[in-house]
C-alpha cells in the first residue's frame, strides 16, 4: 500500500493548528516530533485509569502500571532488534543515556587510554566524554569530516585514529545538522578490531530508519522517545546484556539495589541497576504506543518518505541563489535534516520571518558548535522533515526563504 501522507497527518491533532492566518508548517522534527492521537490517548488513559508506582504496589493499579511500563520496554526491544527486554534501559532522555554510558564505561579508563568521537557530534555526544577524559586522564580524539560532510574514514585510517589505545568509540548514526547517515557498522568494525566498545547516538536514526542493533554493530545505542512520535521525558539506552551486566551503577536509590545494609549494598541486574527511583512510567506506556504506531505504519515506508521529501527539499532550496546547504546536497545516505545559510541574513532573522509565515524551523548551532566552527559558519537555519511532511510544506519553505531574502534586500 502506498504511503498516504494526508492520512498520516490526520492522526496528528496539532497539525490542524494555524499560526495567525497561516497554516502551521512544522519543519522542526529533528528537534522534536509531533504526537499522533494514539500516543496522546495512551498517556491520558494511563493517568486516568492505571496510575500507580511500578514494582512496589501489591494491588491492581500497581500491576497494571508495571505491565504498561514493562510492556513499553518489550516493544522498544523488539523495535530495535534486541535479544531480550532486559537490554533496554529507560532514562529521562538520550543525554542521560549517553552520560550513563560515559560514566559507567569510564570506570576502567586511565591515562594513555583514548576515546574517539567525531567533530560532527551533538553536544550530548561530546561533553560526557570530555567529562570522562577529565576525570580519568584519558585523551579525547575525533574523526574529521570531508567537504561533503561525511566522516573522513580515509584520514582516520591514515592517522591511526582508532588504535590499540582506543577504548571507546561514540558517533551519531545520523547527523542532526548535516543529515549525513554515517557508516556506523564500518566504524564499529574498526572499534571492535582493537577491542573498543562502540556507542551509537541513534537520536536521529531510530525515528527515521529501520533499526537492528546487530546490523549497526553497536554495543550501546542511545535514543529518545520524543523524536519518534513518543512523549518527552523518556530516553533509551540499549546495550548488549553481557556488557550492561559488567557495568557499575550510575545513580543510587530505590529499585536499583539488591540488598542494602549500613555497611554496604549490592545491586540489581540490568536494567533495574540503572533505573534508580520512580521511573518514567506514563512515558514508558506512551513510548510503547509510539512504537506500536510506527510499527503499524512501517519503518521502511517512513524511511522511503523521508528520503523522497528530503530530495524534494534539496532540489527546491538549491534553486535559491547564494543558499549553501551544509552537508550532502543529494539525498543519498542522508536523513531528513537540512541546514543552510544565505548571505546577509542571520539564521535567527530567517527563523523569525519564516515563523511569521507559519513555517517552524530552527536557527542557531543546533547543539553542534564544533561542527559549525569546522564548517566556517557561526550558525545555520535548519529545516527538518518527518513522516507527516508534505511537498506543499516544502514549497512554502522555499518560497518563504526567498521572500525573507528579498525582505532583507537580497535577490534570491
């Protein structure tokens, strides 16, 4: 069955909104996705009928809440191809998941060890590793990018970037700025060849692409619910169970323990070991509903629509004189985020003028300042597309950018 974007859009109440006299054209899905009614209803239903704490209450509501929360975990495990639900750790967001990875993997690091990231990372996949290196004396190194905005694997091999001192490699599957789909399986093979752990930031990849952790070569995979039509307040760290079982706790508190005595404590097996305190229960139920919704739609169809709408947008935007697309200019191994600059118009001005026309985009460095410095720009405008984006919305974007350039005295 063909992908019916209008039928999809009808399931998202917010897309019927207007901005002044304009229809809302939401082109900021790399920031957060909108939510279908099915997910909204699941969260409302939980609070209205099943609200209780999990694993602690010996009553009906407690059992129902636990079933919903653990059911969400099982659905997420299936969605990414995990071998068992216990490989899925729930956090409050992907940043916490990456901090969990950095903190626990760092327990055995010291001077002379190296951690490898890339210059194209979101701050959430840079700063935790900086903290780790500062704490342990390890050294942080990084992949550069080519002029096209892809990882420069040739230079990495030439320079021995991943070597016998490398203990951890952590890169994004899909860049939130460039849209580049990085060859994570190839990088994982490089990491594993020297005995390093491969961590993947899947925040932009998991919502857009069919995901199987074994195919990625990941040992740990971090992603977040709110970018995959799920609720805010919940992130995921998937990990190989044997690896998770070898890691120390991240936070201390209730439910992550086995036995507590005043003289010391022992800790629960994963995933409870990493879920101290009351977890995001309603969010877990909501994320389970989001996974059901995406699975029903079909991730292959989502990926195909993403590629088609991105190709359409790249073609349209590049008709504007002087506009520079950051990253690949063709929709090959590319996700649905397009960042661009235009002469003499600051991205904040571009974003505000587009918003006045009902077009929601983002202006700034998109939590990737080192990447913008590497590209020689201070900031950029980013339009990002998802499964509910239409060609008409892209046409409005292209017209809006041209109109904004004219407003500031330029010629598009």
